[in-house]
């Protein structure tokens, strides 16, 4: 069992500084251009012939906003690749051994199939490797006795049950779309199981008495790592947009192939501008997707799950060093107003006087103003050289922090301060996320 002494879960601030070392080179400009050209071709197909029910489902998916989670986009890319490979096996497409134009088109179809098979294999390997890494890291910090064994056995039983569910669906004739709906639900189940382990509830309730000795830092990590504004949100904001574009592109390619197949005989879809655009789109998508997977694999492989408290403090200081300096003249006050939208928000402050040759202090108080303009004193007036504090709001509305130098007849006061309003934090039990990858 690895020691977690002096460690804490990664913070969003730390990940921001870590990701600064891994900038992703922007996607090729060809991505947006080809998506637009494919959309134009697909639109022409639909004008010539109304879409079938299956085509409508894919059209609706193309028109929806992109998914937000990194791993959900990974699963969607995988689903679309499998759908494309299934379509390319259809007997209505010409084979490379055909003659004339059919032979040329058959060769293109064969190349497209090879490209997607390679990309799919790379994605499957990435997902398996990352999933194993997460679980192995968790187990590294578990006691190496029956407690760790119980967790492993629970995971093995769960994975066996999940595989049996998918196999039963396939054997009953379930579609690729149905299978991936089940696979994603199972992924969400894995997230919930890790979160439940972190809070020692649910299926792990019987293990609570055995969890004595499991590092609290590990349980905190499992429970909160993917909160909506937690550490992984930094990952989504940093690397999500290029992946969203790739998801949109592979979906656009899938739609074009689906429409082409449905109208193949009537339209005589042969070697020409449309096929050339399709061939180029597949080449660009495969190259850029594989580049993204190689990049994100390195980022994930080197990203820590736990850091020292000193490292967390340093990264937070770098990213949140938003102190301001103001001069409060003799006989004057300085006020900062905060609009609070939700109860149970936290108002926090940190200030100090920049001292001169003599010791100085300044008055400080906090008040609340209701919609009618009535004031309520939250923090009574007192004089400080420096202060840090916070309180939890019980009312929404406007709060005012006041630095008061009105009692001074001669000396101005220079105050270095930072204030913040922190929205309510979700209860850990509401988190249903696992570490993404």
C-alpha cells in the first residue's frame, strides 16, 4: 500500500498549471472546411430524396449540440466508427475487384474501411489502458489485504455482469446504437461505483467497517474528482473543443455514407467530386483523431492523481492571485458590493494594510441589503491590521464589504485585499462521475 501521507487529491488549479505544459496543436483548418462541404452534399441528397427514419435519427444527431464530457465523446467516436464499418460491409458497394469506375470506387471504399479499422483499434486500446490505469492507481493506495481483495472481487463480478448484458443484447439482434447505449450506461455505473466507494455507501455499504485504514485522501479523490466544477472540468475546457469537432466530423462522414448508400443505385454515386471529398475527409479525420489520441494518452499517462499540499497551495496562489490594492483617504470609506444569487454561498475575504513607518489599522464590516433597501449588519465593525474570514449566506441579495478610514484625520490607508463569492458546493452524493479518460 503506497503512502498518502502529506498528499491531497489534484485540484483544478494544479491541473491548469499542469496542462499549460501540454498545449494541443490546433486541428487542421481542413476539419471545418470539410464538415461544411459534407453538409452541403448531404443537403443535396436529402433534397433529391426525403430521408428514411434511420437517416432522420442521424440527421437529428448531427444538428444537436456537442456532448460535454471527454469520455462520452470518445464513446461516440467509437460508435460512429463501428456504424461506418458496418455500412462499408454492405454488398451494395462495389468491390475493388470490379472493373472501370466501380473498381476505383471499390478501392476508395476499401481504403476508408482500413482507415477506420486502424482508428477504432487505437481508440479501443486507449480506453482499455486508461481504465486499467485508473483502477490500478486506486488499488495502489488500498490496504494490501482482504479489503483490497474485496474491491477487486466486486469489480470483477461487476464487469462480468456487464459483459453478459452486452452479449445478450447482441445475441438478440440489438443494433450498434442499442449496444452503445448500454455501454455508456455501464460506464456511468462505473462512475457511480467509484463515487460510492469514496463515500462508503450503496453496494459498498457492507464494507464500511472494513474501510478503516483506507486513506481518507483516496476516498475524497474517488468521491469528488469529477464534480461539475471539479478538477476534470479543467480537462474538458482545455481539450474538449478539438474532440467535439472530431466527433462532429465522424458523424458527418457517417451521415454522408448513409445517404450515399440509400441512394446508390438511383444516383449512380461514382468516382467524382463527392467521392473525392469523402476520401479527403476520412483521411483528415483519421490523421487528426489519431494525433489527438496519441497526445491525450501522453497527457493522461503523466498526470498525477495526488499532489502535496504545498504544490496545491503554490498552484492555487499562481492562478488565484487576484489581490487588489486601494488607497482609502483619511475620513473616507471604500466599499465592495457582491450580488449573491443563491443561499449557502460563501463570501470570503483576505486583506492586510501595507504599513508605513507607524502602525496603522482600518475599520472593517460586512452588511446585507434586502430588495427594499433595508440593511442588516452581518459582521460588526472592528478595526484590523489584517484579517481573513468567510461566512455562509442565508439570504440571496446584495452584500457590502466596507473598509472604514473615516476616523482618521491625517493618514490614508493602503489596503491589499481579495474578496470572492463562492457558489454552493454540490453534496458529494450527487456526483455520479468517475475519472474520465
